[in-house]
């Protein structure tokens, strides 16, 4: 009998222990639910913060990721890539470069408008690459300014060219060694740009260009090219020209370097040099970032 009583007592004790364990477990679950559902949220714990707002406006003062602010800046490099408008695939490769740049778009070509739109979409600067007559008689291409045109003809060409190259902030000359040394023709062009609020980049295809002097009468910005990267399309020579441009930037505060998007050698050398720009303290800028 005593043995049976002990067995019954053990069973009761086991049931009581199980019930206590179940109650503790239920209480723990309820406590966890209360804490996570009601207490922590009210304290702001465990919430994901709202994602930062993205500024979709093009801010030209933003530092490009390839230009760490920790490196002291020693000069600005303004790269201009001419002759866009023949196609898009060459332009797209240049637009992948992690630098600020300016793209000069030719008018009257199959992809003139699309090239300007694509450049603008990538946040880069668009300028009109205006064909002009040269002293050597080479064909400058469609929509060209030539010596025997009247003021009215030149104005019509400028108007139409700017319609084909939207978002243009400036004009630079394609060829143009004859026109840029002609005060009368440059006066017509620069007065038109002044009315439109645009500026001029003289590609300096001839040393005795009158563009800068003529621009003074209209108080518009007139920049001048310092370096042609690919007069000779050779990587060794392109590197030498970039090196010259970097030295000029240190000496003068900036340099303007012009290359051409149809020359892949320029693209490949640029990819080599971008780490040097970054680590050396050179800031790449759009033309509009220069005074």
C-alpha cells in the first residue's frame, strides 16, 4: 500500500511540474509578444529609418565619387569630347567614364539630337560643335558656317543647329580656321550667342583667332582650348598630351583638353589616367565650371 501511495504522489508531482513549465512557457511567449508589438515600437527601437530623399536635380557642385574630398585639389581638368552625333555606341562608352565632362555634338547628323539628349540624361554638359569653313578647304560637314554667307544665313544655321542639339550651353568650332580669324563672321556668331545666353569655346584651330577679342564687345565668356589629345591618334602621344594638360592645370588653375569620341585610344588612355587624377588632386569639371 505504501508503495502505491508513493507512485501516485510522484505522478501528481510530475503533472504539477509539467503544468508549471507550460504556464511559464505561455507567459514567456505572451511577454515577448507584448514587448515586440507594443513596447519597442513606441520607443522607436527596431524601426527602419526612412530612406534618404534623392535629389534628382543636376548639381554641378557635387563632388564626383572619383574625387575624394580628402585629397587637396591642385588643378581642374576640363575634358571636351568632340564629334558626337554620328552614332550612340561610341558616345555611350565615354559617358561611362566616372568624371565630369563636356560633349560637343555636331548638328545635321543622324544622331545629333539623341546624342545631346543622352549626354544630358547622364548629367554631363552639352555644347554645339558648330562646323565652320577652314583655310585648307576640307569639307566641315552639314550645317557649316562659310565665308560667303550673309548674316541672315548664319543666324538661320545657328537657330536650326541649336534646335537639333538641345540642352546646349555653349558653342565650339568644328574646323573653322578661316571663320575664327574673320572678325565680321565671329561678330555675327558671338552677338547671336550673347542674345541666347550661351558662351563660346574656341577650339583654336588657328593661332590668330579673333574669337576672344570679339567676345569682349558682348561681355560673354570665351574659353580657349589648351590641349588637343589626339592630333595624332597614338596612345603614347595621347598620354603626353594629358601630362601637359595636368602640368598646365597646376600652373594656371585649369586646362581645357579636347579629344574625339571616334578615337577609342582616347577612351582607353582616359581609363588609365582617372586614378591619377583622383589620387593626384585633380578635379575634372564641365566647361561651365570654369571662369
